């Protein structure tokens, strides 16, 4: 299988297969692939059940469901004695819940520019083994999987390297699973977190915040606004014609950014638009 994804001649370096092997190992850990007693690897029943060739979007949505499966992994911030910290998608759940709690309007993040220093400041123990992303070795896979899942995006500013906590792609992926038409924005946000539990309001984010002495680190939350990563993502999706944000009189709403003066009260999902 490794040779199928890394054909001879593509890269002959001795370490060239490591990325593919690590990806296949992760696919097995989160249930995308399974193997029998003879070591034969097959696509798991839950993935194969679609019966059709998966589009890139459908594949990514299947990946999200398997990687963020709390029924399998439970709360990754509340592992009990004897439970693996890295079983299933727990490593990724912890990493993404913390990453998405950072300021989406701040500087793009890398291990040496933001991630290490922010965790040292936010977590109660300076011992990095208690952090969401323990070292630069773990940062690499977290960054790759964050982008693969649509939860992270590279900086749009060419002069700045690093990633931004911007889940626009992942949120776009789940919109077609939500009811069409208009709904109150808080109801909409609740439905998003049920699909993507690492977002603000989801179980994984709530458990992280309970663990951090300073509470939720996102500046938007501190100023009674939407989480900055979600707020920015909704702005992008509105620009793409995937949803419409409205302010209706006498309705409860929320500011999408700490720099906004107007509260948004309702969201209307639009079928079509730029995906």
C-alpha cells in the first residue's frame, strides 16, 4: 500500500515513506482503515458504506467524523488511569481544541513563533508533557492534520509563515448537513459544535478551558463575542455566498469580532455558493 501512494522514482530517500506510513497508521487508529489477522488492510465498513467514490469534500468530512469521534475517544482532557493519552484521535483532539482557542486575528503560528510560548503561559504546569502539543516533533503532525481536516489555514500574508486557527473549510463541509433556511445564530453555532466538537462550545474546548487557570484564551470570548476563529470563518463563508448573516430587531445576537459594533442575530444557509 505504501508503494501505491509513493511509487518508485518519486522520492528515493530512505525516509521518504515515513510520511505515508504515519498517515496510514493514523487512518487505522481513527478507524478509516482496518486490518485483519493476516495484516491485510482494508477500508473500514463505515467509510465503505457510502458505496460511491468519495469526492475530496466527502473524504475530508469522513476524516473529520473519524478523527473527532468522542464516542470512541471520550474527553481527551479527562483520561483516567491506564487510558492512553494518544489512543484513537486523542492527541489530535487536544491539539486542535487548543489551537482553535488562540486568536485568529493574531500572528500566524509555528512551534517557535507562538505555539511553545503560548502553551507555557496558558497551561498550569511548565512541564510540556501536560500541554496540548508537547514539542516541535508533535507540532508537525498537528499542523498537517489541522490543514487536512480544514481546521487550520496557512497565512495569507506571503511574508509570514505559519498557520492560522481558521476552520472555514471544516465549517463549510458541515453546512450541507444542517437545515436550510434561517435560524438564530446561537442555535446555528450549537449545531456546528455538535459536528465539530473542538470548536468553542463543544465538549473538548470546554474541558480544555476548565483545565486552564486563565480560562478561555480567545480574545473574542473574553469580550463577549464569538470565538475569533469561528467569527472569521463565518465572514469568509458569507463572502463566498454560503450563508447570510442578519441583524433582526429585538433578537438575541452576538458580535462576530471584538472589533464589531453590530450584533448578528440570525444565519441563513444558502445551498450552492462558492464551496
